[in-house]
């Protein structure tokens, strides 16, 4: 299997790039944010549990998120590999993912990270909020809270993957095509 994590702050372009990469490398795309939003719109028990966190821009508790991720992998087993988008977002999630994949004799080949400055991200997210309908994109305080969650809980994952020589950052500013090329240059060598 070939498994990659696409990493970056909210609004850095993970979902956009994952859409290209899943086709190019024939990977199954798992976006935890999309899964939560799907559950919220279908009013499932998981959705009802998650909606308060998403609306505030807080991370959903690890136990809930990890279980959802594992279920998604287990329901989509016949694939060449996965592109994980928005997961892991905490140290516990990263450790759980490694353990879960190791049980299957698999692992993460690499993490590719989109590096973008916060000011540009706020502009991008507010713009997205005009059409996405996402309440967490429409309020600068909620956006700042997501950055705060990122700094306090998620940023440590750079070191987690760097310690395994699996972290590869790219400049996430530029046209979509140029950024895709930057990512592919790295992924081709993994
Ligand atoms: P963005 O990267 O723009 O913040 P996402 O769609 O990836 O958008 O995530 C939206 C929200 O979903 C997060 O703010 C959080 O509430 C929840 N979420 C997504 N992934 C995770 C995760 N791995 N752990 C906890 N919460 C998550």
C-alpha cells in the first residue's frame, strides 16, 4: 500500500490538492472534516455529537475521531492506499493511526505539508465562507480559534513525522497547478 498524509493549517488547500492526488496516485481520499459534515447533514448520532465542536472551530475529541477514521478505512479496504486529509490532528491520533496501520503490516509513506502564512489563510477562509455555507468559515474569531487549536494540538505532528524522516513541506502559495507539481515532485520519490 501507498499511504500519505496531507497536512497544513485550515485553508491551506489540503482538500483541493487531495482531489488531484487521489486520481493521480489512485488513492482513497479520507477527509475527516468532510466525514463530520456528512454526518451532520444526515443528522446521525456522530453528527449530533460533532456539530458543536465544528461550529466553534474546536477539534472533535480523539476517541470519536479515531473511531470514525478506523471505520472509514475498514469499510474501504480494497484500495491501493489512502490519502489522509485532516487526520491526524493530534499526537494521539498519529500514534493511533500508526498502530492501526501496523496491525495490517502497513504504514505511512510520508506527510506532505502545505505551508501558508496565517494572514493569507484568513482571507482565503472568509472568501470560502461566502459560498461554502460553513459557519466556521464565516467568523474571524472561529477561524482564529482553529489556528489556535492547530498551534496547541496539531503543529507537534511536524516533529512526529520529521523524527521518522517522513515530513516534507512545500510552499503552499501560488497557483493550484504549481502547488500540485511541488507536491508530486516529493510524492514521486516516496
Ligand atoms: P479545515 O482544515 O479548513 O479546518 P476540515 O474540514 O479539515 O477544515 O475540518 C473542519 C473541522 O472538523 C475542524 O475544525 C474540527 O472541528 C473537525 N475535525 C476535522 N478533522 C479532525 C480531526 N482529525 N480531529 C478532530 N477534529 C477534526
